[in-house]
């Protein structure tokens, strides 16, 4: 693990190479990408939960219909 002075030198070199504007835009782009990824993951989980609920509901409805048909 690099020591604190080594990290400070590394950060200074990166800032000198890329500039603060480039690093700021890169950071905001990375943050937006992560936010979009999390949103997509949550949307996918919500869809799976909804599909599962619909399947259970359809299965219960089908078994109720079968029970009603047997009684008649």
C-alpha cells in the first residue's frame, strides 16, 4: 500500500496530466453511469417481482376455476 506522500505525488501528477476540468467531467460522467446502472437494476428487480406476482395470481385464478368446474 502506498504511503501518504506517494499518494499525494500521484494525485498531483494526475491533475497535471488531465487538468481539473477533465477530471471533474470524468467524475460526473462516472457518477451518472453508476446512477443509471442502479436504476436499471432496480427496474429489472421490480419487473421480476411483478411477473412473479402475476404468475401466482394467474395460477390461483386457474385453480379456482378448476374447483368451480368440478363442483358443477
